[in-house]
C-alpha cells in the first residue's frame, strides 16, 4: 500500500526535522522540502516553526514557500501549523507588531497574561472545547508538551477547539476548514502527540 505523502515545509529556520521524524514514526512518507512543487503534490502539508514570529515570517517569505502554504490551504488538503507555524497562520503577533502574518486564521497572537512564568515550559492538559478528528482516540483532555510565551486569539471564537489553563484560559488548538493548528509540540508529547499526528496522516489518506 502506498504510504501517505506529507510535505514538511523547510524554510531554513529552526529544527524542522523533529516533526518529519515523528510523522515517519506514525507511518507517513514525510519529506522535509523547500520545493513548492513537492508541496503541491503531497497529500497533506505541515508548517512547523520555532523561534520568533517575525524571523519565521521573514524566512518563509525569503524561501519562496508562502505561495505553497496558500495553495495547500486553498486546495482543501489537510494542513497543520505547529508551534510558531501555528502563530504564523494569524494576521499578526504582539511579539513583533511590524511583522505581517499569513492571515489564514483571522486574529492576533497575544502574550500569555502576566502573573505566570513566561514561557510556559511544561506538560499541560488540553480542555477540548469542540470535538475534532485530530483528537480521536486520545482520551479525555490529553496531556501535551508546551514551550511558548504567546497564544492565538482568533476573531471568531469558534475557531478554537482546545484550551489549557495557565494564568487563565489559553487558546492552543484551532480548526478552520481543512486547516488545523496547535501551539503545543505533538512530536514531543509522547503517545498523545503521536496519536494526534497519526490522526492527521489518516485524514490525508
């Protein structure tokens, strides 16, 4: 049987290979690529990211992969943004007000409220607010691993599908049509995170 082909977009910043390796572990033919043509023929596309919002947006645009992101989203194929890759899907971020995001999820990325340590660097339990195929089989309110100082605040609250408690309720997972996005690191979240990635691969079959 032909394995599901997943394009992990390589725009030259951060450790992007961990997401690729996790997808391979759950049975996908995952390829780390900076080639828009490879992305255009993949069954699904992943936008990972670590570091700063503005630097990641600059790197994505310099790489020439922004059109590949937009084409993948418009095609209706399964698409996931992970960590800063999630943040990049929003219009803008308080981390770098001069930088323009992709605007695929209308809204803004905001800092975690004061009163708690930033970044949140720990395991935390999701509160799944809207059932989603990506959470299938993970059990009630699964634990995931986080390293972040910001969270997404969409214009439409219906885009939020999971939150965590950390100095208040933080939005950490989002769904907009074929686009899914998470603030946590599924590739570092043991069985629950790998289960979520397996669900993603399953939606692309």
